C-alpha cells in the first residue's frame, strides 16, 4: 500500500488551491482530492514547473493537464518523487 502525503493542486480552472494527497505508484503519481476524485500523472509526462531546490516546495506539472500545478511540500514526499 502506498503512503499518501499532503499536497496542493491548482487545477488550472480557477486560482483556488485544492488540498489533495499524493502517493507514488509504479506508473506515476496518484493525486486524490475529495472522495471519489483522483487522477494519475504518469512519470513520462511529469515535468518540473520551477527549478528544483533542496528544502523547497516541489512544483510539478503534467503534459495531460498543462495548466494544472501540483505543489508538494519539502520532505519525505518530495524525496520519494525525485
């Protein structure tokens, strides 16, 4: 079973952030929001939305949702993704 970590998703539809959990699967990231709403970002389409710096929030985007951004706080979750 994958361990989930808190993150924030900006869906590209509005300026509001959404509290989500992110976990690492064999194929990529699984992002889960409210019950029943989840999405998977495959590793192949995953990109950094800003320079990666140790100890800072990891900001990611995906080719399947070019306007969305996922912010992962520094720590264990970011380390698992990298």
